C-alpha cells in the first residue's frame, strides 16, 4: 500500500470507474446526523484513506477513527489530519470507543469467517449504524472477475461474501438490515445498511 500523491490520484480515478462512488456517498451522507459534534465514525479497514477523506468531508464535526492492520508498521507515513485518529487493532478500538457509524468497505473479504463474526458482533454492541460494502458472491461471474482483480492486480486472495449471511448475523444481534445492489461494469457491489432496532 502506498500514499504517494500520483499513485493515489490514479487509484482514485480507477475507483470512479469500477465503484459506484456517488451512490455510496449518498448512503453514507444519510446514515447519521452530520453536525453532531460529539459523534465518532469508524472506517474499518481504511487502507489508503479514500473513504476516510470522504468521511471527514461528510462529517466535519466528527472524529473519524481509521483502523487498519497496515498502520501498525506505517505510522510515520500517515497524513496528519485534524479529527482523524489512526489505529491498527479493531478489537481494541471497539472495546474503547462507541460509534454513531461504522463503515466497512471491502474489508470483510480480507478477514476469516471467524474474525468476521467476532468483529461484527463486537461492532454491533458499540455502533448505532453499520454499513457494509462488499462484493456479492451470489453473482458468480462478477464475483469471479473481482477475485481475479484482487489476485492479479492487488496480489491478494479473498474470501467470498454472501450478503444474506452477513445480514442474518447483524439481525441476530438486534439490527434491522436493508440490502442494496449497486453493480458497476461487472462488479456486483452490494451494501447492507444496518440500524440498531428500537
Ligand atoms: C481492499 S482494502 C479496502 C480499503 C478501503 N476500505 C477502501 O475501500 O479503499 C482492505 C483493507 O483492509 C485491511 N484489513 C484487513 N484485515 C484487517 C483487520 N483485521 N483489521 C483492520 N484492517 C484490516 C487491509 O490492510 C486493507 O487495507
């Protein structure tokens, strides 16, 4: 992973081609109150900070917690941004902090099924709203194309994510879950918007 300006600009441009960025921004924008100063927003698996930057723009009064295992070894490379806290350990973060919104973009397919259960259960106990964006493995051709993308462009093997399984887990811990399907080119993007039931 790199934070170089030119490489980042190229990556951001590519995202605009393969990701439904404006639809996702609209979903995030309406997820919680934008001007509540005391609220914390979690960007789980924040990576190169593409979504962290959007979150600071959408929630200028909030504190954004950008959490990624990668940051443990790369603290010095991270940009100094007001209202952004960088952390590496999601379990410790969820033990210490409550969140108005937890945003999980393309991170679940990088963790084991066991870790997914543990992290989402802990996240549910500490968050009002959870948004999961990932690739819907039930769309087999698009899922295969995404696996190839991760394998040959990013050099990573990823796990299949079935949105029904993730939704059932969040429902079992007291969340009402809405599914949205947002395909782009051949990528079967899905979003789960999970709100704690009253
Ligand atoms: C495909 S990238 C997505 C990055 C970012 N969410 C985005 O959409 O641009 C997945 C990220 O999840 C991170 N990651 C994987 N397992 C993690 C874990 N257990 N805790 C925190 N971050 C993790 C990886 O280091 C990687 O940066």
